[in-house]
C-alpha cells in the first residue's frame, strides 16, 4: 500500500518533466500550434470583455438618459459583441478539449509502455509498494491532462484580465483598484488556511474509491468460486468495509468544503456590493454617469475574480494536487522496480542452450536454500522430468528460468524469449478471439488458418472451435472453457510458435496420465524440447532424463537409458 508523501519539489519537477516530454515529442509541434491558437483566442476573449464593459456602460447610460437612438445603437453593439464572444469561446473550448485529449493519449501510451516494460507491472504487484496503478494510469492521467491545461489557460486568462481591467478600474477609482487587490489577497490566504487538509483527503479518497471498485471487480471475476465457497457474507463484509472507508473519508472532505464554502460564498456576495458602496457617492454628487456604476461593478468583479483564482478553484486545485502526487509516486515506483534488483542470479541468453551453472535459489520467506548449487545442461531434443518431494524447489526453478526475480546465486543460460516458452498451471487466456489466443508472435502469425484448425482437431478441441463460432469470434475463455481445455489451447499456441524449449509447470494433473504422454509425443514430433515440472513421477519412463529435487535443496540428475 502506498502511504508515502511525495515532496512538493519532487512533484513539481515531475510535473515540469511531463510537460517537457510532451512538448518535445513527435506530437509536440502540433500541440504547440494548438496552444498558440488558444493563447490568441484568450487575447481575443479578454479584448471582447473590455469592449463589452464599455458597451454595457453606454447601454445603461442611454437607458438612464432615455436616449432611444443611442439605446438601439448600443443594443446592436451588444448583440455583435455577444455573437463574437460566443464564437471565440466555443472554438477556444473545442481546441482546449482536443489538446487535452492529445496530451492524455500521449502520456497514457507512454505510461503503459513504461508499466509493461521490464515486467514493472509484476514487480509493483509483488512489492505492494503502490496501490491501484490501473486507476492512476486511467482516471488520474485524464484528470491531470484536462485540469493542467485548464489551469494554465485560467492563469493566462486571469493575467490578461488583470492587465486589461486594471487600467479600466484605475481610471474609474484608484481606491476601488486597491480595495480589489487587498480583498483578493486576504481571501486567497484565508481559503488556503481553511482548505489545506483537502489535498491529503482527496489523495486518500481516490485510493479508497479505487479499492472499493477493485473489490467489486474481483467479485465479478470470481463469481463461480464465491458461489462454490458460499462466502457471500465474507465478500459483503469486505465490500461494505471498503465502502465505509470511502464514506468516512468523504465526510471529512465535505466538512472541510463546508467551512471553505461559508467563507467563499460570503466572499463572492460582497464582490457585488463593494463597488457600489465606493462609486455610488460620486454618482449622487453628479461626478459620473449612471453607466459607470455598472461598469465599475463588472470591472471590479472581473479583476477580483482574476486575482481570486485560488479561491474560486480551490477544490479543483486540491484534487489536482493529489492527482499530481499520485502520478508522481507512480512514475517513481516504476523507476525503482525497473532498476536492477541485484538478486545475484545472472541470466545469460545463448541460442539453442538451456543450462544451470552453480545455481542456488533461496526461499523468498525464510531465505533458506530450496535448490543448492545446481549444475545441469539440457540438450535440445531431450524430454526432462523435474520431480521430487520439494515442490517449492521445482516451482522456484520454473519461475527463475522464466526470468522472475529470485534471490540466490549462479547462472541460468537460456535462449531468447522467442525460443523458450512457459506454460503455468493456469494459463493466461484474455478475452479475445480464438485466433488472437493462438497466434501471439510474429513467427506464428504467418501460419494459415488450416494449420490452426488441424492442430485443434489433433488435440480434440473441435468442441471449442464450434463453441467459439470460428477463429474470429471474441469470447471470455476462462468462463467458457474448462481448465483442461484452456491448457490444451495454450499448448496449441506453443506448437504454432515453435520454440526450441518449453517449460511446463504441473499441467499433468489437469491433462491426466493418459493424455499427457501423447502431448509429450506431439511436442517431440515438432522438435520442441520439453522440461516438465510434474506433481508425480509415474510418467518417469516417458522422459529422457529426470531432475529430482530434495527437501534440503539437494538434487539428482538421472538419464534414462533406452
């Protein structure tokens, strides 16, 4: 569980890096043009606001003076400014959304590549140092890009508004300008003081919501197991506990929002009356026209609103700060797990060879050796049985050979990833078409459909083909097929990929003692060297060599004589 607080400086550096990476990418020039267009549109909007303030002043003055021709003329100006403002605002919003989408797509693709590279996703899951990376890549990334762009544009717009309306308000009343600045400064300070706890609470809320949602997903994905185990009450308790955690935290959020709301509501109401209190006496003395009162009110509201960005957007800013911190911790965690772990085991790639040189594997829990000083070379074409009472040793050897980080020492010499494949006890068959399940690499992608169908018939999977409705129908295979059928489909995938070596992990218990010798024969006929981690040694005679693992980490290597 991720409970670390990311320092502000680190978060700020990562934020700047995210922006720089985007702007220097292959889509950076397109993004730059879109952003330049947005800035130009913001200038246009700011100019239209200033023009609108003068048109509004003249419009109200014409009403007060009962000047019908001037009233009609100013009304036409009003409509023209409104139409121009509408067009510019809509186009600006459209470009902003497209730019945010472009940025989100780029950052999400990059995050996915980093997450899946060097098995970072697995290391994060095993270490447990980061909670819900899936939500951070999906929802947090969306909020980050949309909100960042929105805030940047708001800051630019506020700066332009301050520049444009400072002169307008100063020309009406220097005192009113000073009041606006002081009023906004005091309001911003008090809002930050009242709402500071929201950043931590929003950070926690995102995690708690993700935890509740992942619990519901687990129930859906394990529905049959839950039914068979009759553990609905336990699942209900677990889900309701996560819901209670989210609700309790959100109650704290609403309490802080209430306190901030009391202040900001009063703050916003006073904006409407302060200009009138200062300017009205001058109108009563006859020093200014009536329209100046409305213009001063509008200019004061625009200027204070520009200075009060923290106040008006504090809830969004607090959520955004939490999102930036969460994404910062995601990138930091990925960088840490991708760093060399220093396990002491060297994996050397060498084409056409699988061997272990003085390999010692330690138990992850107690660091007791489960395999001691193993030195064995497996020739191409040999069928090897790994057996013995030490299941932990056999599983450790399977995982270490697959490249999963393991504590120990020595060397594992193995071919590249295309020339050695691994079939675990429960194969991974994602929801997809039968063709996508069976054809997963470049080597097998050129195989015609007739060959695929032939292998399915050879392994008695005609029923699976009929259930699927052909090779190109998408199905949820884990629900549709038995574990035995899933393993046979995985074996078809291996036969199509045609690696030099295949390492099987305890699949003999599912396929059965009658069917498994036939599988070994098919693998041999396709020139695939098989290393079989089996639960039983009944099929010892079907193998060319036996590696027997003892409980104390010892081992024996026996070659069967023909």
